[in-house]
C-alpha cells in the first residue's frame, strides 16, 4: 500500500499546516487588489515571491506591458514561480488570478480584514479566489517538502485581470510561451467551483454591438426624420418572437451549471438610443429630436455543439429579415469579443488524477461541470494550445462577488489534500 502510505504522509503534513494556510489566506485578503482599476498587483506578486523564493521556487515577476489597463499607476504584474524536481518530467501548473471585484453594498464584515470566525475566513476575494490560491500554495509546499525526489516541476502563478478578461494576465503569459505544451503539461485553476466538482471548461461567448441608423429631425415632425429606436424596436421584436424561442431549443450535452445554462442564451447588455443622458445635476429638459442612432450590445453564450459562424449568421439573419420588411432600415454590426467554448476530455490525465483524489479524500465520485461563463482557461486553450486543463478549487461559486464573501478553512484543507494527491499521482507514482 505504498500509494495510500504516500497519501497519508501528505495529509498529515497538510493537517500540520492548517494555521499557516489560515494566515496565508488572511494575508492575501489584506492586500486589496481591486480590479478595476487593478491595484496592488506588484505588492501581491512581491508577497508571493517572498514566500516562495526561500522554498526554492524560481520566481519571475512579469509585467504585461501595454495590455488593457496597464499604465504606470496601475501596472499589470504577474508572478510565475517554478520549483524543479529531482529529475526531468512533466510540469503541473496551478494558476490563480489575484484580482478581486468591487465591494458593493451590505458588508457586515471588513472586506479587507481576513477575519476568521469559526471555520470561515471573510473578505473580498476569500472565495474568488484567494482561498484557492492559498490552498494550492500549501498543497505544493507540503508536496515538495514531503516528496523532494519528485519528477518534473510544480508551478504556481498569480495573474492579473481575470475579472476583466485576463488580457494583462494569463493571455499575456500564454502569448509569451508560459503555457506552451513543451513547458507545462497539466493546469489546475483553483476557481471556486465546489469541493467535489471538476470544471472541464466553459461555454463560448460572442459579444457584438448592433447599431440601427435613422435621420434626425424635429420631434414635433417625426415624419420628416426616421427613428432609429423604432428600427431597433423591430429588431427586438424579431428577437423576442423568433430568436429567443429558437435559442431555448438548442440544448447541450455539456454539464453546465446551473442547469438553466444548458442551452444557448443571449443577454442584452445595454441599449441606448437618441441623445445622451444629461449629466448628473443638469436640471434642464431634453430637446425634441428624432434619434438618428440606436445601439445595443448583445452577449450571446454558445455551446460546444454550435460554431461561431452560425452564431453570427443567426444575428445577421435577424437583421436582414427586418431589413427586408422595413423601409429605410439600415444597420451596422461590430464584434466586441469572441470566446470559443472549451471542454477538456474526461479521460485527460489531469481530470482522472483529480477525480481519483476527490474519491479518496471525500469518499464520493467527482462531479463534472462546465462553467456558464468563461475564465482564464480560454487563453490556456486558445493561445497556449494546452488541452489538459481544469478548474478545481475550494469555495462556493454563489458567494463570488457577493457581500460577506467567505471561504471555509475545512474546504481549503480538503482541496489542498486533493491537489497534493494529484501531484503525487502525476509527479511521483506515474513518473516512477
Ligand atoms: Zn475567479
């Protein structure tokens, strides 16, 4: 039973480090890395370097120059820490984003206090995802200390800007080759998807701005102009009666959670027509004008069974149909971003490894899930061309971005045992 013996040694070591795990999580929460604007990235990277460098991780701090939001006041810093094993082999990489979202209202705890109350540590980012970062660090440290003869390498990265698209974080690193298949073979992203759940990937997204055109005229004589908002109303009507019912019919075999997202969806992120809203404090009346432009941003989430060209065509078909029915109808469409859906195979090595660790630690089989929205896996998949990637980490997804966000110490410790066990599997036992 060498296998169980290895696991027991690691678990004993992790249990011993529980206070360290708590203190590390609290320290990370106490560095306010709000994004936007992207504060204190350098500080949190230095903190991680000061922790990992004395433990023989080679640490690189990498600024994502000229990416969205990067400037002298808010530089986009990332850290990649790599600990080489005793011999060559594969590399397991843990990637966590260091940024957190705005606080919002209704906090009853100090959002940057890292307060420990029973089994819970409170603070913005506790769940999404400083708790996951802390758990992966403790797992990696306990592993390298307990199995110094391991093969390959363990990497930990802390990256910027996940909450705003990841361009100054994982996308930048992927472009620089940090996720190239020659360097990294397995990636675990400790996002809060639930202790027993392996997230295989995410749906796709296509964002576009649609503009309808009109002609300005005096509002008392609208027949002399052409109202862009009425044209857009016709587009919305076509979407309500034809497109939305059609989207609801497109179901997926992807195990998306929540279940309501196991179909194609489309949100209208914004809608604007006519003159701009007056500035706050302006007390005058609006002027009477026929709107010559209306704009709408759509957020279409699509399935692995769909392809992006069809998704786009579906929207242009709506616009062309309206055009054929309405005199004077003219539109423009501009793509804002596209994210291709991704789903790692259930028999990929990182998946089977984490699944058997979940069974071992929790005594139940792993759940396989897919995220309704995307996260940094999109860049690892598309730019890095690395398919052996999952999200797995502690924390309750529903708490992300909420007031009084917390992470449970017991969940972090269990997830650290699971991450550590898959390191044993991939870098010790399979490598032997
Ligand atoms: Zn996150």
